[in-house]
């Protein structure tokens, strides 16, 4: 007999996926070339999150700061590879993107842990590191897309930072972010939830800008070295 909780979970997941399938069909009707990407991404996301759910308790048992750093570096490498695909997909672009994302993590996580703004446990650092890598990846990808289409680097970085800055501008007015809502539902005070959310938003903004700047500067440097050689 199928577990009722599992059935309920699958029904909820299917209902949410049908929303994505609907807009994928809409994109197909409009010949936008997005429907296949949406559906493949949804399947990958499902498999990747299920795999993460299976191993997460082992990851959270890690005590070594070196192991924490290696995990976060792995996030940056994977995210950097994805960002590089939006420009030319070359190894030097991958390296530049990965280093940029790693610098975003190095700028924010050690400082926040040192000041006591966040805990230095794996349960805190690894999820926040993945958040920095993911948000930085989005910013770097947008910047690369702008550069590939002939835009200036300054305009590319401005465009890349629009989603993050817009979120920061309207937080509490239009947008109730996930961390804030989750903490309030878990019983935390609204003030503590607001502070935790703001720490994350400030972290994401600083790391995203750092990732864009370092990625562009390093890519430019690697290109010059390739031309000179």
C-alpha cells in the first residue's frame, strides 16, 4: 500500500510542475526556444534536489573547515561552468567565473563568521555558500550575455545587479523573502527574522558584485595572456 504522505507529496509536486509545463507549452507556441530548456531544467532540478536530500545529513556532520571550503569550491566550479556557457564556454572563461564566485564567498563568509553574524557550522556555511554561488552565477551569466551581445562591461554589470538590488529595494514592501517567512513560521520573532534576512541580502549583493568584477577582470587578463603568447 502506498504511503499517504508520499502520495500527498507527489500530488503537490505534480501540481507545481504543471504550472511550469503550462508556461513551457506557451513558450513553444510563441517559438521562443525556451520550452525544451525549461523541461530539461525541471527534470535536472528534481533529480539533483532528491540526491541532495539523501546526502544532506552526511554533509551536515562535517566538522572540518577545509572540507567545508572544498564543498563550497565545488559549488563555485559547477556554477562557473554554467556561467561560462553563456559567453564562449572556454576553459579560461570557466576559470575566471569560478574564481570570481570563489572570491564572492571569500569576501563574505569568513567576515560574517568572524563577526558572529552567522554560525561557522557546516549547517550554516554550506547552504550559504551554495546561495552565494547560485546568485553570483546568475549575475555573472547576465553580465556575460550582455558582453556577448556587444554591450559594455559597465552596462553588463549594472544589468546583472538589477535583480539583486531590486529585491533589496522592495524587501518588506512587495517581497517577503523565504528566510524571513520560514523563521517566522518556525516561531522566531519578526525582528530576528528580519535581521537574518537582511544579513543574507547584504551578503548576496556584495558577493554578486564581487563575482562579476573579478570574473571580468580575470577573463580580460587571461585573454591578453593568450594573445601575447
